[in-house]
C-alpha cells in the first residue's frame, strides 16, 4: 500500500489509542494497539516515533516527561483538542474509504 | 508545539537529539523488561528487542527529520561538513574557486567596460537626437571624411528646418594650442571655436558663470573654460569669471567654467571660444572648416535631414569662388553622435570591444566547463561514499542537500573572489586608461552583469555537482558498493561526458590562442614595419608663429632660417629639420601637371608639406633622383618642389619627373605658382583614420620653407645620443631669437606614433592574456581529468602491472589518451578560428594564406604543453606499486 495511506492509518490508530487511554508513552501505544487488535496490527517502532513527532509538530498531541511504574523516565503523550477534532475527521474518512472498497469488492 | 518550540529546537539541536535518544532508549529498556518478565534471559530479551527496533541511528535521523525546523540546522551542519570535505582536498577547492573567479571576474570587467564605452548614452540632453554632419565622398559614405566649410554651415543654419539647433565646432588645422597670459604667466591653451548654439544644443549649462549670450557677439574673444583646464592650469581660481586671458592679439573674456562631468571631443579642449561675426570664420567662410553638430527635431530621420542639407548645399557650393579649390562632389552625411564618438576616439574600438566580449564569454564557458569537470570527477570518486551513506539511511534529499552545500560553498567563494577580481581590473583600467574614451563615459561595475555571470557559474556548479548525485542516490547502494573499481552504469556516461568536456576546453583554448597569435603577429609586423623615416634619436617639437609679429611669408622664412642656423650649432646635432608639419599626411590638395588635360572636378590626391633643406637628412628619408633643397631655393629663385615616389608613380609612370612643372590646384588658378620638380624622395608610411591596422603612402609634394613661409613649424632635430636634455637648450635658443615664442608638443612625432599603436597594443595584450588564461584553464582541466581517471583505474593498472606490463606502456597509453583528446580539441578549435578570421580581418595586418602557418604553430604549441601536463599524472600512474594498489582495494 502506498506510504501515505498507511501513514494516515497509523495516525488514526495512535489518535484513537490516546483518546481511549488518556496518557501513554510510545511503548505503551505499541502494546495497546497490538493487544486490542489481537496481534493483527503490528506497529513498527521505526514508523511510530517519526509519526509521533510529526503529530506533535502539527499540534494534535502533546508530550511530557514522567516516571513509569518501574521508576524509569519516559515521554508520555496525550491528545489535544485539535487532536480530537483531527480524530473525528480521520475516522470519518476512514469509514468512507472502507465503504468504497467494500462496494467495489461486492460488485459482481 | 508551535512556532516557538520549533525555533527553540533550532537552537538546541543537541538537546533535541538527546531527548529523542532517551525516549528511544526508554522504549528499548521497557521492551527488555517485558521480555525478561516473560521468561527470556536478559541477553535474549535485549537481542529480540533490538531486532524489532531496527537501526537506532536511522530511527533517530528519521525522527529528527520529521522536525521541520531542524532542517535549517541541518543545512548549517551540511555547510560545516562541506567545509571539512573541501579542506581535505585543497587542490580541488582552490582550483575550482580560482577558475570560477577568473571566469566571473574577467567577463564582468569586460562587460562593464563595453557598456561604459559603447552602450551608455551620451551625457547630454536628448542624446538620441544628437547628430554630426560630415562631408563624404563616394567611397566613405558611411563614415564621413571631411569638415564642412563655414559657409555651408551658415547656409544650413539659415535655411534648414530639420534641426532644432545647429552648431559648428572646429578642430581643423589652424586650431592648436597657443599660449595665453594668466596673471602674467604664459599658459598653454587649446581654444576650440564654437558657434553660439553649441551649449544650448547639448542642453548643458556652466557650473560657474554662464555660457555664451547674444551680447558676447560684440566682443573680440569670449571664452568658456573647461573644468580640467581651470583646475589644473589656473589653479582653480574662484574669481576667474569676468577676468581676461590675454593672447598675442586680443584679450579674451572668461564668462564661465563648465562642470567637471562635461566634456566634448577633442578631449584636450581647454576652452571654448565663441565664433563672432568679426572672426576669420565669418569673414572668410569658404576657407574656414568646421565640424557641424545638430539636434534633430523630433521625428526627423537622419536620411531626411541629410537630403535636406544636400539640397541647401548644392546651390551654395555652386557660388563658391573658383580659387578656393572647393570639392564639389561631396555630399553631407548625418551620423548619430554616439556612434561617431566611438569612431573618432578609436577607429576600431567598437569592433575590438565586441571581440573582447566574445573572448571573455568563451573564458567564462571554459571556466564553467572546467569546474564542472572537476566536480564530475569528484562525484565519481565519491560514489562509494555516497553509497555508504545511503546504506546508513540517508535519504535522497539529505544526500543531495549535502552535495548542494558543497557546491554552494564553492560558488560563494568563487563569486566573491570574482567580484574582487572584477573591481581590481576595472580600477586598473580606469588608471591605465589605455584607450581614449568617449566624453563623459565612466567605467563602473555593472552589477547586473556580475549577477548574470555569477548565476551562470553557480548554475554550472549545481548542475555538475548535483546531477550525478541525483542519479547516484537513486540506485541501490548495494550495486554501487559491490561494483566499485569497475566502470559501471552511470560512471561510464560520466566518463564520456568528462572527456567531451576536456575536448571542448581544448578547442576553446585553441581558438583563443590562435586568435591571440594572429593579433600578436599583426601587431609585431605593424610595429616592425620600416616607416621610411627615422623615429629614434630625433628630438621633435612644434612652434607657432603669431600672426601680428610674423605677418608675411618672408618674415616667417627668415625666422626659420635663423632658427635652423642657431639649432645647428648645438652640440651633438646631426641635422636640423623644419616642416609645416612633422610628416606628409592625408591627401588634401589636387595636382595639375603642366601640359596635361585635367578633370573638371577638384580632387584630393596629394598632400603638401613645406620643409627646409635639412628635413630629409634629419628624418633619414633617402633621395632617389635629382637633388634636395639647398640655399639656392630662396624666395627670389624659381619655385621648386620635391615629390615622393608615390607621386612620381602616379603622375609620371615610366617617365622621368625631373624638370616637369606641377601646380597644387587647378591649372588655370593664377594665384598658385608652377613648381618645377627638382628631386624625388622615398615614401613615408603614415596611418589614416580609416584604417587602423595598416599604412598608406600618400603622394606628397614638398616645397621649400624659404619659398612658402608657413605659420607653424615642426622641429625634427637628429642627434647623436639621447634627446632628453635637448628641450631646455632648444628653448633657450628659441627665446634668444624671439622671447615670446613657446616650444610645444615636445616629443610630438613619437607621441603620435605611440598613440597610433596604443589600441592594437592594448587589444593584443588583452587577447594574449585571455589566451594564456584559457590555456591555463585547459591544462588544469586536463590534469584534473587525467588524475581522476588514473585513480579510478588504479586497480586496472595494478593488475596490468602485476601481469607484466612495463612502465613505459602504461605511460604511453595514458599519454596517448591525453593526446587523442587534445588533438580533437585542437582541430575543432582551429576550424573555429578559421571561421572567425573573417570577422577579424580589419584587425589583422600582414597575415597571409588565412594564417595557416600561425594556426599550425599554435596547435603544435598546445599539443606540446598538454603532453607535458599529461606526463605528470602518467608518471605517477606508472610509478604505482601494483601490490599496493591491489591491496588497497
């Protein structure tokens, strides 16, 4: 699949995750997505961090440093108001794309 | 995050990097923790996590890359990196910068000069409507040969409707420097007579005082001074307006001083003197010659104006008194002032400058090609490095931006150096002033041109620097890494490009070298031509005899005789020559032979020169037949003349001219005497305004001063040894005879000769410089290409040597390659030179057979030099130890 679309999907997943889990670090996001999708979706760390930084630049998520349960310092992300709006938009366009693909597949 | 964070990130690149590092490390550690909790050993867990993680360096780069603002910081890094890379290969960097600087600097300087001289409009009002009117015969219809008479000017002024203003300005014979008294001290002043409308026509006014007004027409002599004369000779006196400068016969009132920026032809004008109804011009209008200038009315074409002037002129000329010898077959020609000035100040100045422009553009081309070639070679060398970087994760954008930083750095240095060079060259040109420039033209740096040439240079740099990188970064780094050392894919085409570029460089250099050689040879031949008279060890100067003390021919010839006697007694003097001018130049009179029918029209075929007995001896002009003048040829004796070979051939072909009678004018002109030919002398070569690179031998008629008594005398004293100290002695002898006389134009004859040669010399020197430059650039290019070729084929050569090929063969093969490129280039360059010969023919002299010999010589010289240049890298290649090279791979 072309990179852009995939990137869009990754953004969507991350935004959704943060909508549901309030505050998470990068590793946590990976684990969450893996678990919730039943190992169907595996996020590459190589693509995750650039995406996180990009989304941070765009103002959709905000970050802060905090301590984990094990006392380790990690960077936590949370959703911003702009991010929430972006999430709605992304969800909608994803739905549309799925509808369209399904329609084509169903056409006999 | 916002703008603020982006900016602060810019400043704290390291901090951001560290943050990202920490974040990624935390991720890794957490994964390891989970792994160990799941039961793996610490080592296994770490390995598993690392595998999943991928390359941390790449990750960090990509993460940081997502930060837009950091890209700026990235650029600064690239620049620092580029600087380091360039420092490691100083030869390449210096060569590239120098080459670029030379190309940009030379071209900008030349363009600026050409613009200042040829393209800037004249500093007068309405320059496009300003014209000059000459009289011309059929042969020189476009350039104009003669002044008009003042009578014709008067007629035009009265009747012409094509002009807003018409003015007359004269620098014909009879107008020369004369001494004036300023506060009791004699000062030399060249006063140019002008008519009333001169300054209004140009739309200029005086800086101090005023220009002419109607009231001045009643005065004998009214002057407007030039700024330079006022500053230098009158010491910038503030009260000069209203004062008088007294000449021998009148007091001249100074009414104004012009601004420093104003000037007009001739450049040496010290003052402008009003032509009044009482002056010689108005009293004898048919004898007075003047240049006519005008301001056309808007919408009037030059051809229309010329036709109108002709129509006015024809009936007026018909009234001309027969004895004035007016040439009736001339037609007025109207030429734009701008064009005419460049023609006046330097006959072939235009053509020469365009030629130089072409040459410097070629230099720029060669420089760009050179730099491009260097970059191409360098990029081939660095293909491996680029491949490694790509493998490490650098994206195409990053690679390209790093290479661009290098190219831009070189471009910046090259441009800065080029600008400095251009300024220096312009400064030198302004100081040395090898050519007299049209009035008011200033040479300043043309920034547009600098921008253009710099742009060309940068474009070349970027193209040659980035193109291979672009293609290189697109390929799979694997192939490049594996294939390094062998010619592959894009490197083959790059090599071919390199070779073509070297051939192009050699061709351009050959072209310039051939042209420079032809110009140099022409100049040398021109300078070496025997002129038929002596120029060394001759003291020359001029003396004017003021009319009121020397009113007639007998007083003047008596003075001449006295002077000759006095000067002859000076120590070391071999012969004293006097003449109405230095040399017989420019046909001005017609000739009639007694007993022959002549044409109805007066034509200008011969020139007259009045000389004393010692003239021919002083200038070393040999006698061919008959005798020279002697004391027997005095005013009571029969009138005689000596003619030169050219006149003898023309009027007495195959006959003996001695004893025949000739007259300098129409045969029926009673006022002119019949002259008996007493001798024939050898010709003298002089230059005319129409042909810069060539001599003419004008038919000349010499008459004895004792019989003619001319009002101005040129001195030519042949001495044994140096002429330097003679000036004061001659002045002393002169004052002893008449205290009011001033010795002028010292060294004048030689100065004339230098002035004639100055432009060809300047041109040749410049072209020679260009040719040397082009040659140097071509050599550098060749050397660079060969060196790079050898480095690339190191392995190849190593294998060959290991297999038994001996040094000589390696050397020979490399040199042969160089020769192949060179010879191709030479042939192309020679063809180009032959093609341009047609453009050059006015600038050449004494070149035969299309200069084939010279081309061959230039080609041979280039070949020898390039082989020498090729030997150095070839030697190095042959000196390589095969084991070393193979191991190094």
